[in-house]
């Protein structure tokens, strides 16, 4: 059995999520490792820049979390139930780098505002 050292895991997270500009996308269905999920569209939705804090060791895993609230603003259409998130290397198209599920889904209706709290997006390596 092999494993990453804490130092190497932190360096991978730094390179993967803290060395450029990254964008948070919202999904209605699981993005999966193959990037096959259904991303929110319409209603003024657009991916937003996401920044991460330095890696920390939590329960034996190196992790990073988003460092600030991410405000998607008021959505101007019913877009569906947002249950998943993904981190991309581009504001549209691009490559899915990390993905996960929100702890709670939200049915987003016309006039709803979406804000993702600081610390809500967690990416970790063991």
C-alpha cells in the first residue's frame, strides 16, 4: 500500500487549486469524474471565480476550502435544484478539476439569490 505524504498532498493542492484562476460551477446532476453532469444554465447564471485558503491537515487529510463567499447574484429564471458543484479552469467550457455534492440541495426559482459561504467548498487528499 502506498500513500501521499502530507507535504506532497499540500503541494498537489497548491498546484491544482491555488496556482491560477479557477471557477465554481453549479450543477443539477452529479458532474462525475467524466464531467457528464448538467450544469445550471439560464437566468443570468455564470460561473464565478473561486479562491482557496492554504492547505491544512484535517482528520489526517490535507484539504483546502474556499476562502470567501461566492455570490452568484439573483437568478432571473427557475433553473432547477442545485445539488452539486464543480471547479473548472475556465469561465466556460474548460476542464472539470474537482467536484462534489452540497450538504443540502436548493430548488432555485426566479428571484432567488445564490451565495456559497466561505468554507463550503472542500477539496481534500489523504
